[in-house]
């Protein structure tokens, strides 16, 4: 069938809107008509080359849509179902899935290869060339074929543009606070970077019972939204945040600090670790350039203050549990999603959307197809 998709042909190039050919789903795959896709910073990392990926590629890994066709072996969804994409596929059988770590599923080895799980043959083509789908889902397309392991059925009454947000950003941020940082009632939490993922971390900390939540970001608009989501204090940078945290804790410092900046920087690690108390933990959720291998960090402080430094992929959560749970929280009113969408764009407006992201105008821009 024919579809339209945003294609990245080379590093540091703009997205090109192309008419593409899309194959029917294989027995373990589904065809999804896309409704909405979030403009997440991870796709920008592919543009800049910070995340190495097979090119040309169809971008997008944060999306929601409606199933139009299923393969003969598919059992979890059927035509007409509303689904959210999980950029981390989960097989349910490997060691990691079986032990409650779906975010580390062995199927993740396919993510940046652009080769489908089922048989390694690309489903989408343009000008005779196969296209790699970002994180095996390629949501920047009007229609897409993906493995059953990458889709999660949701209720029909949830707006799909809001549902798309829990496909990646919100769930990653929320889980970074709840699962990885292990925030508990009464904790003091610092969230460094108040964008799409940081706003999820703020809400996760609030819902976990944190007493004080300090949001850190140079963009005033993001700080104002963070306050509406549960941040009790704000700061423009990490050094200003230290003064705030030192004051509200009487010098004990924060129980947890979570890095959710657009790009992780090795030189940021030391200052963020300095925000954390004895026995506290710092969580790195933001993605650094693939080639970056050096950080600034006081090992003396790490040992003698018994601090923890932890990485967090998909917030350390389980897509098939956390995504439905978060959408239930949204319906109940405890999780805010509507407030996170700053602006929507048609597929043709994707480059304008990413310019707005780079310029700090958007908390989350969303492509809307319907």
C-alpha cells in the first residue's frame, strides 16, 4: 500500500516527506494507521548523529494509532483496536521480561539496526530503497507495519494524541522517579531538565509522595508548567538549585536527583551528584552522544557519602504494565497529559516542530495525522 512518511536520509539533514510503499504485515506483525506521534528529543539525537542508526530511516518512536490489519499469529490485538507503540519491544519470554524487566528485553538488540524482528526484511521502501523504522516502530508515517511485541492495546475512550505521550516521554520520566530513583513519601527530589521527560519525572515524584520537588531548567515557560505539575521550587541551573536544596533541607541535600536534559553532558554529572545527600542517588535518563566517554565526578564523594549513580531506560519500567497504568491515572485525573502538548503539527510541519524544540518553545510538540 501507499503511505506518507518523514524520512531522514543523512546525519544533520532535515526530514523529507516521501510517498512510500508499505508491505502487508507478516504473521507476527500488525498494520497501524497512525493518529499521533510525539516529537521526542531522541529522534533529534538520530539527526545529529548522537544516536547511531541505520539510514535512511523513518523517524518516530512515540506514537499511538488504530490497528487496521493483523498477521495470522497475532493474539494480543485485532483490527479496530487502539494501540500505543512501545519503543522497547517485549517478548515476554527472555530472562529480562520473565524477571520483570521488560525494558531490557533481548529484542532490543534490533532497535537501531532498522531490521524488523520477524525476518529482517524492511517493510517500507522509497525510490527502491528500504527504510529503517526508528526503534522498530517508525511513527512519523501515516501507516506503519510493526511487530506485535511493539504495540500495547489501550481503551477506546483515551484521546490518541494524549495516549502517544506515554509511549516514551511521560513513562520514561515517571518511571525514572518511581522505579529508578525509588522516590518515597517525604523525599526531596531534583529534576534537572523540565521538558517532555522531565515533566513526567516531576509528576512521578509528586505521585510517589515527594515533599519537595525542585525543577531545573533555563526556560521560564517549562518551569511554569513544572509548577502546575507538582514542582514546589524552581531554579534556572544546577548551581542555583543547590542553594534552594541546601536551604529547604537544612543542609542535608536531596534524596534523589534525576537528569532529564535534552542532551546529557559528562560535565553535568559532578554538579548534579553534589545535590544528593549521603546515601542518596542520582539518575541519568538523558541520552549523551554515543561517542562521549568521559564524565566529571568525585569518586571520593561517591564512596565516602555512599551515593548511587544509576542509568534509566524507559524509566526502568515495564511497558505492558506501566503504559496501561499511566493511562488509567490520566482518566482518574492524577496524571496530567493535556497540559504537556504545547503545539500540534501536520506531518509536513515536522521540521518546524523540531526547530521549536531546539529553540525551547515546546514542552512537547505532537504530529497529528487524523
